[in-house]
C-alpha cells in the first residue's frame, strides 16, 4: 500500500473517531467501540444520505442539526429482524427453556435491541401457546425510537407472511400463525391480546444500566457489531440483569467464548447459542 493511501486511511479513521466522540459528548449515544468495518460501511452510506462532502462536514451537521443526528442514529443502529427468525432457536426455547420458566410464579423476559418488534411478538406467541403469557412481562428495548414506534403498532408487511408462517411451523408452533393477526390491505395486524404483556422502551446497551432481574434475555445479532471491549461490557450488563439460573440467547453467528465473563455462563446449546447464568 502506498504512503498516501496509508495517510488517507489513517485520516479517515481519525475523522470517524472524532465524529463518534462528538455524538457521545453531545447526545450520549456511544458508538465508539462498534466494529470498524461496520462503521466505515454505514458512515459511507450516511455521507450520501445527508449530502455531506466528508466526515468532518457530517460532524459539523451532527453537532448543529438535530435532524442530521437522528439520520445518523437511525443508520448506525441495526434493524434486521423477522418473526421466529432462526426457527431452531425458538424450538429450543420451547422444548428446553420453557419447562424451567414454568417453575417460576412470574416471568420477566428482555429482548434487547428488539428493532421493529417481530421477535418480541414471536416470544409472546410462544409463551401464550405454553400457557405462560398471562404471568409474563416481556420488555422490548432499542435505542432507535422510530423502530420502537413500529414495534408498538405491531403492523407488518404481508409480503413476508409465508416466510413467517414457515418459521412458526419449524419453530414448533402449535396452531396457525394466522390465529394471531388480522389482514388488512397489504399488512398484517397483530392482535391486541399479544400486546398486553409487552412493554417497548428506549434503552441503550452501550450507555444505560441494569435492566431489572430477568429470567430470559435475548439479544441476537447485535454483538457482531461490537468490538471485544463493548461485548464484555454488554455481557456483564446482561449477567447483572439476569436472575441466578436465568438464560441468555444470542445470534447464531456470534461468539462470546472470548469474553472475560464467559466463565459465569453454562452452555445450554452451542449451536443455537443459548446460555445459563451459573448458580454461584
């Protein structure tokens, strides 16, 4: 690599870090330990979206224009989800985790980084079919208020209905997915009975604190965007938010074996990445 190319890459990295520092100091959102590759890709897209000539100009806009900041926030946070995503994960919860949850008089579940809420409603359907929803409270949290508004509405495109129904069946669904929604125009509207035990709220995994005492925490496909230090901090947060013997589920492509807190977890299922807080 030529010297001028090295200088350009170094300068870009400095500009990115200055931008992230500005966001943290002004707004309190901390992306400073996100994966460099992820940040580079997203910021390149944001430059086009905001008509910014370079990162320094984008930083100026972020500091002096709240709308630009919100555009950056929306595009740095990750919002990819679907109902019963990775069905084997939900099937394992149904078969191995639910029997343990049934021993508790009241159950608290946290879906961290819930995006538009499809996986939160998937959990609600699963718990309803297992006779647990009435004594459960499910928290769905995200740092992006736009996706939380969509989650609260529980209205999704009917284009993915066939995929959702197949996922539900493969996840061990006991009825028909169609029993839990109505179809209107080109959208599916999830029934109100699923929403009464769900609370959607803003929460930033990077900067916010312990979130209650949970029996089950699910945070899938978020760690892959975090550097090791931030992964460690987040796992510590989850451990402090779990009751003893509580369960943690992460994404299929994520690996927390290198975390300095990993020794506090027992592996329930390595393929589906479900762990249990040790009885210490």
